[in-house]
């Protein structure tokens, strides 16, 4: 292993043992609930007396993972490497180790979420964490929390990595190498896809992410709404280098299948309704129906494993019946994205998409709003964007795992 844990186990776990509460004196009432506190959620697990008698381990803690492996000789696959729980539901898709149900659910919701600087919003291992190490590989956008790194690699290693001028993360290393207890799985990209296909309760499956050296420029068909600015921002398009290609159409009335096949193949087909308040010669549902028709022309064959993505955005102009039609045709429910200004909703959109981040409940809050009244309020404010650029731009960041793009230095 790259780091020795045996030299420090006695000191580290002496400190851990000092934190364990002493056994209750006879006559005191034993607790009936154990509250597990996490970064963004809490869950109460009730234990009856028989379950308490079988519980031989302390409350889950990342700091005890090394102790369980090195001292208690427990297989790391039998420990949740996200939180230290011994209640294993499945295996971590990226690294050797197990995963409990709460951490599995959190991983599914958060793994593909990104900030506007293109880095992951949370730790690649546990999908939580506040202090994050960022990989310096220009083709990587992964982060790792200090707590996971110190618990699984070596105490203090997060500070050492942070001080390095060009630190490459554990998934960017060219070979299967061990860093303390942290070892990436073979074929982790395939494992990640299988993990989502198997564990996610949502109907849409994700594609296997593509190694950097296999990524090709993205080919985009944009209907009704022009997203060139957003794709340029995240490095997918730049005319001078020929990196990527976008075809934008405002009118597809006369477009037939042969046209789309000749223009393509496309990797992303985007469409949107007109913004609120814009005069249009067509009813809002016209835009969806023609988008769906062209989408069928541009989809790859059923047995194709080539990553293909689609996104349709409604600027809150579709009726409730129209939205039900869209959800039925696209076989998924929309996600609501919105922005606030002085505690008022300034702009909002509904998005149907198979881009991974759109399959997360954390990608947006979905209050019980009357969308027609919300649209009226937004129009009354008269400060909304002509196109929902500020709302949809982050949705495209996960595509960096599939298509060639520029390094982060090109992103403003």
C-alpha cells in the first residue's frame, strides 16, 4: 500500500475509543432510537432489544473503517466506505468497499451534480463533504472530501495532496493502485452504469462514461432555442478548432427523416418552447410535438451503445394537459429549475431529459406550485431571461464525461 496504517492505528483509535460513551448504569432506560447525522439528511433507525443485543459495533464512523479492516480483520467489502456502517446493501461502484442503503440513495441523487466551475458538487466517494480536494487533471472534474481521504488513505493525506502542485485523483491513475484502503475497481465506468441501472428506481438508464482518449467532439441539433453560448461556455464548441458542431433550426415544419439523417448523426438533440410573453404563430404544444417527431428521426438504433442525449425545456407555457402528453411521450417526469430574486421566483422552467444530472431530486426543488399562476407572476415581473440560459447551463456539465471538450482554462 502507498501509505502504512499500522503505525498510526493505536493513536488514532485510542482517540476514537475516548469518544465512545460508557455503558449505561443498571436501571437507566436504554435509548430506543439511534439518530444518524449526515451532511444533508438524517434518518432515525429504531432498534428493538433483540437487535441491540446483536449490535457489536459502535455507531457508524468513517474513522473506524481502518480499525475494522486492520484490527478486526473485516473485509472492506463488508463496510460502507461512505460512512463506516456495517449494514451493507450493495458494493461501491468505483472503489473496493460496500455501501449501505442511505449512502446508496445519496450517491444516486448526487453523483452527477456539478457546480458552474464544472467540478462535482460533492465527494466522488461519499457524495457529501464540505472541504473538497479537486483533481488537477484538466480532463477530470472529480472532488474528494478531506474526511474520506484521511479515513481511507491515511490521516493527514488530504493536506499533503492539497499542497501538491499537480495532484491527480484516484480514478485518474493509469493503473489499479492502492492508496491505503482506497483502491479503484477494474472497469469502474461499466460498474457505474450497472450500478445506476440496477439501483435507480427511475425509468431512464445512463450510458457508460467514456475514457478521455475515446471522447469525440459533440454534435448537437438545437430546435427553437439556441444553446450555442452554453455549449461554448463549458468547452464543447469552438469554431476555430472544429471542436464540436451545432445545427440550429427555428422552423422544422418541412423537416423529414432523411434531412436529419443527412445532418447527423447527433449526440444531443435539444428543444424548447418560446419564453413567456413572446408572441408566436404556433401554440406551445406545437413545439413539443415537432421536437418529439425530429427526436425520433435523430435517435440511434435501439441496440446502439453510443451515448445519446436529449433535452426539452418548457418555459411554463405548456398547459397541464400538454405537460402530461410530454411526460407520456418522453416516458419520464420533468424536473423544475428556478431562480429566486428577493424571495420571489424570477424565472422557472420544466426540463425533460436523459442527461444524468436531470435524474436527481437534488438537481432542483419541486414545490407544490400552480405553474400557471407562477408563469403569470414571472411575466408580471418582466425580468425573466429571453432564454433560460442561467437555468439550463449547468445541466450540460455531465456531458463532459462523454464528449471531448477544452480544458478548464477555457471556461470563463
